[in-house]
C-alpha cells in the first residue's frame, strides 16, 4: 500500500511539473572576438552544457537608466589620411567602409586636430601670418589634400552620420609667450584672436560641407613633456578663456557647438571639474569634459569619473583619446594583441612612484577593460586615436610611434585589421547614440560587463572574459533568461531583441 501511494505521489508531482510552462527564453544574437580566432563573429551555437548545475547570474534592469550615450569612434589625423591616399582605391574604400558603414563598426563620434599635431606630417597652422589679429589670412588649405577628403569619404559611407569635434594642440607660435610650437602659454592679448580662430574653423569646414559638432579647448593643457605641439593652461586660465572669450564669441557668431573642457588624464580630473563648474557663470559655456587614459594602463580612476558626474550630471563626460602608445605595431599576429607584452610611455619614463600604474598589458584587455569601466562610471562617449597607421607606427614628424586598430603597408598595398578594431566595434556597432546605459547585476567579479538600451528597444550587453577559463552566464531580463557560453580570453556583445 505504501509503495503504491508513493508511486502515485511521484507520478502526480511529475505530471504537475510537466504541465507548468518553462521560463521563456530571451531572443538574442551573440557576436564574439576571441584569442582563439573569432573576429566579431556571429555565433550560431552559443549554448552551454545543459547539465551544468551552476551558471554566472547576470541580470538586466532596463528601468534603472544611467547616462545617455553620445557615441564611439576614432580620430581623423593627417597621418591616417595621408596613408589612405597612398593605398589603392579598393583598399582605401575597404577601410572607410569598415569604420563607418552599418556593416562595419558604424562609428558615431569622431575627433580631428586643428593645426598640426604629433600625428601630422609636418608642423603647420591655419594662421601663419604674424600679428594677423583679425585672422584675415586664415586658411585650412593644409587639410584639403588629406584630412578633408578622408572625412568626406567617411560621411558618404555613414548611413547614420557621425559627430566630429576639433582639438587644437597649440596656437601658432606668434600667439604664445615662448614663441614656440611646444609648451608656453597663449598671450592674453591674443585671447580674442584665438577665440576667433575657433569660429573661423567652423565656417571654413562648413564651406567644405562638414559640420563641426564641438571642440575641446586644448589637447593636454598640462603639457606632454615638451615633446610635440602643446600649449599650457591652468584650470582657472582655461575657465576664464571659455567664460569670457571662446563661449561668447561662438555664441555671437551663431555657432551652436559643444565646448568640452580639460582633455587630459583622469588622475587630475577633480581640479578641472571644480574650476569649470564653480558656479553658474563659469559653467555656462562648458557642455562637458574630455579625458584621456594615459595616466595608467589599467586604472580607470572610477572615483574621479563619479565625481565629475555628480558635480555636473547633465554635462558630457567623453573619453577623447586613447591608444597603445610608445609601441611599434606587431604585424599580422593576432595572438600578440592578447598577450601581456605591450608597454606604454610610463614603462620607461614614469616617475618611480607611478611605475605600478604602467605594467605590461595585453592591448585587447586594455581597450575592453577601459571602455566597460568607463561606461560603468558615467562616461558617455569613447574615442580612439589614429584610425590607421603604418607598420612602424607612423608616419609623424616627431617619430612618436603608436598602434592603431588598422595597420597598413603602403608599399605592398596590404591592410591588417588588428583585434583592436574588432574590440572597438563590439561597442560602436551595437551601442548607438542616445542609448541609455542600464544597471547590470554581475555575479562574477572576474567578468567585466556593461549594458545599454538602444532607442529601438534592443539591449546590447558587452561581456569581457579576461581569464583563460571558459565561463557560462545565465542572462536574465525579467522572467526571461538564456544561457550563453563565453570562451576564455574573449569579448562578446549579446544583442537582446524585443
């Protein structure tokens, strides 16, 4: 009797469980770049072992929204544009499409330099005539052979369009107190002339059919070790220039462009934020703040980023430059970009007290970690440096070699898309402008994860597994979930559909 009762009870329990609906699965597309060989590859099979007992719980909370995304992209430099002009039309078009088409990385936020910079072929200014205070001889003719054609080709390739902001490395030497390209400060008597320079730049590019979205006031106002074009400001000097000269001039000339302050490493961010947003008058013309990553190869400085957001929650906070610097590119060897063998400027030249911030690192890790860390700490835009460099890491007049996501050999008309290109595309292609970063509950401290909801309702979840051990996550949105396996040393973008 007892056996019969137990059997019936077990059978009834099984029938009840069988009748209950299974949790509905999320509908997703999964794209992966990995040390094992995937390059933004859409995975047909991303399932895990169904018998696996434990999954890493990752929960999405789209109702808890954070910052609005401005965009992702890279910089138009004379070096990159010059190289494109030396390639065949086929290879040039391949690179432009790869960066700007919807089938490619679909870049949405870009930068360019005003006057020359270290990644120019030579030093030049749009205002070369001394004491031309009204800039009657202002001309962007230096940009017409290389830079402007590259930007125009990108505009043709881009279905969605992209924002572009300009950054000066320095005013022409005759405007500065040391009369040199490197270092020194803008002479106060030329503050109005320098403000006029920005206004004329907007007009000149407009005549070429290029709309300038905004500016950073000065690239690296703390200097660059007296190496290449630079011009110094203190925080209060920059605030004064924007508040009393640049902002009013652009406004008077009818230019509705964005002004981003600072434009250097995050470690000093607080003092610049305090100056810019001291009060309503100082804040008026600042639309946001620009930052770089060169203070460290892995430290994101979350406290500084959070401070900037809390001080000015409605202003932009944009990473405007990043690259693997002081490093000659490794040609056609994807594995190297996943190894902790690259160095940066600080490996050789940082003060001893800061050496710990500059260890060797894997280039892919640095990009993926930094972008995810930035997004999780209120940064709304992330812009890479040169889009294209040659096999030496140039060309540039200072011989300041760096790595770009795309490396070319003009002599042989060869193009190499490094893993860095695909890493950037995991964000730029799937997290679109006006998306909202959302809260994510991440059950594994060894995984880095961020997520954003696009205007079309899709949610892009980017997962980076820095370790060599494969993992499986259970991604949940409300009552729906799905199990997804990720390889070791891999980055995935999971697109959650409506």
